[in-house]
């Protein structure tokens, strides 16, 4: 499992609009092959800041499958106008803490 993490900074005053639009866009990402789950967290300290976490079966499901799909074009159309600056996206994998070397 791969965890995609994106810090989203939404233009001030557009938070409610963003959240409503994101609810609609969530259906797009949830329909993609390799998608497992996602969540959107609102920052308590910084207004307009969100953390998007998406779980994928493998990295290629996100960077090849989703980002190169027609569905991504619709995701981009719906959401990318809300961000300032454009978000950074990173991918993570779990560290096995059960087995020591």
C-alpha cells in the first residue's frame, strides 16, 4: 500500500466552496483502479490549509493510472483553481516496525 500525501492551501474565503467541490471530486478518485481510500483533513492552526491522504495499492496506480487518465482532467478542472500555491504531493510506504534486523 502506498500513501499519497498532499498539503493543500486553499485561497482564503473559498474554503466552503472547496469542500463542497471536493465532495463531488471524491467520486472521481474513488472510481480509479488501485484506489483504496482517501480522507481530507482541515488544519486547526492555519485557515485554508488541508491535508489530503490517498491510499493506493501501488505507486503506478496514482502516477500512471490516475494522473494520465481522462478522469484526472476533470479532477484538475474542478479543484486546481482553489490552490495557492500549487500543492506538493509525496508518496510514502509503511516501515515494518515488527521485524528488527
